[in-house]
């Protein structure tokens, strides 16, 4: 502000043309614990336990931020994340448990009878997702639900 403009503002205040006002009070954003990246992470990176941590933050973001690290290990990132940046639910894709070409144990359980067989997964799939299979003996095609990295439940 120049000397002349400061003089004009002072004169306006003195004559009542302009009323002095206190600066607007900022609304306080409560601090909350959120999951942040410990180091820069690339898109497609599979999260390990040391990649994320809980930190207190007072960010006022509209997107829901993650507040629990227990379910994150093994999930894949859908975008680049910088160190200290909070993670949102939309930033993560389910971790691929079974990869196409992996040999898995397929299990069918009915009425107290349990049948297991070895099969090859025909595409990548996460836990809880459907995956097409081809049996190792006979080459029959089946579809099951991924239970773990080596186990598929037949429906």
C-alpha cells in the first residue's frame, strides 16, 4: 500500500465512510486420525505395512479419508500418492490374490462332503471375486470365489 492510499483509507475511516471490521473468524476444523503415506507411492503399488501410518490432521476434505490401516496391506493404489498425503477409500483397488496361471485348490463342500481338486486360475482376481478355473486333470472349466491366495470355493 502506498503512502497516499494509506492516507485515503485513514481519512475514510475518520469520516465514517468506511467502517473498520475485525477479520472474519476462521472456523476450526477438528483434528482427526487418518491414514497417510509414509513415503511417495506409485500408481499400482501394492501396500505393505510400512507404507502407511496413522497421523492426526485437521484437513477439511469432502472425500472420506481412511482411518484404519488393518485392511490396507495388499491393496493396490489407483493413483500416485505423495509422502504425508491422506488416503481415501477411492484411492485403493482390492488386492489381487490369485493371478492368471496360478495353481489353486478348488473346494466344493455340500452336506458334510468335501471335494477338492487342483485347478489353474484363468485370470487375476481379488479375495471375494469370481474367478474362472480350468482343472489340471481333464481341463474342465469351472467358476469359483477366491477365498485366499491358494484357495477357491466352488459354487
